[in-house]
C-alpha cells in the first residue's frame, strides 16, 4: 500500500527538471560550505604552547608544559608562559637538566630570543601545531 502512494506522488510531481536541479544544487552548495566551517571549528582550535628550553629538557615531545623552574627561563604574560619568547642563554652549549646550565644564573632575564621549538600543553594535532611544525622545518 505504501508503494502505491509513493508512485502516485511521483506521478503528480513529474520528472526531474530544471527546478529540481536548481534546488538540489543550492542545497548541495549550502551543505558543502557548512561542512567546511564546521571542520574549521574543530581543527583550528588554539592550544597552549611555550618555548622548548634545551638547557633543561631532553626533548620537546616529553617535556612538561608548566614545570616549576619555567618562571626563570620564560617571560610570563597574564599568568601564562610566553608563546614565542624565552630568556637568552648565557652560554650557547646545550646541556641537560642535571647540568649547571639549567639554573637561574644561566639565563639573561633582561634579554629575550625567539623560539624555534615548542612544547604543547596537550598532545593534540591542530592547525596551530601543524603551522608551527611547518615554520620550524622551513627555517632549517
């Protein structure tokens, strides 16, 4: 019984014509643009990141976002570490946490330098993460 009703409605509505094609294309266009904007909301989310401090951390992948010693090595803005700046190092040799290079005396807190590697608060992949990675590889 249901099929007969559908057939009668289709007979009354007629075949696929120019009007139906226009409506279909308008709906398709609206759907495509809304899908792009919805995708952007999830992929462009801004995540917290800071400079990697090679004097104190072994790897940017395993580093903690907000260790206790960070205040001595990175300027803070609004209670958050600066995203792109860190204090300049006194010596240029890269050392690890156990060495004396990772101390308050090993940085010049009156001079800042731009970062070339970053530590992220969460291990997420977003456009922000990808752009920083691309910039880093282009500099080399």
